[in-house]
C-alpha cells in the first residue's frame, strides 16, 4: 500500500536527518554559516520540524501544533542534544500519521491549497518528502564545509 511505502521513506529520511544533525561536532558548529549562506543547519532542521509537524502532524494527523515559521529561521543556540530529541520525536510521529492514511485519503484533496493549487494528499506527501531531501542535502553540504569531514553512513530504506 502506498501509505506504508511513503511512511517507510519518511522514516528513512527523518532518521537520516537525525544522523546528520548528530554528526555535527558540537552545538556551536550546528548554528554556523559561511559567506553567502543564510541558514544554519540548526535553522534548516527547525524549519523541517515545523514544516512536517504543520503539514502532516497537524493537518493530516490532527496533532495540536501551532507553527511559528519566522522563529524557525531566527532561533539559534538550541543544544544539539535537544534538537536531536525534537527531530527524533518527529521521526517517530510523522510516519505513523502517513501509514494510517487510506487509499481514499491519499487520493482526496489535501486539506489546504499549496502554491495556489489543490493537490491530492498523495502529491503533497511526495512534495513534502522532496522538501525534506532538499534541506537534508543542504545540511549535509554545510556540515562538510564547516567541519572538513566527508559523508556519513546513512540509514537504508527498510521494506
């Protein structure tokens, strides 16, 4: 079933996000940027947390959540262990919401327009995973630039 497969992708990709944030050597490095780079890895992680809690947790899973998008980009200095704990909670919660969606719910219109268009829930979930990948790549590249370290071994997709 598609919902189960999408949930497995979210589990893998959110596990990778936790691994990536954990691979930073310390909290200070997590909040650094370089010339021409606006967002730190910490801010991108907060943005992904807010995005997924809002668009999947709240709108599809009815979770009690109030997003503060500007704060995702203005906060800084959150301890690495605390950010890892928050992202681990997202990794544990979001795939469960996705896995419970029926074929009819996936085909139905997403509860809120996106970019001026009404997407199916399936399309929105694919879009959100692409958004997660985009920022995960930015976080990985920024970690490499800041630390001089190479790639880390990521979680693999589980059936």
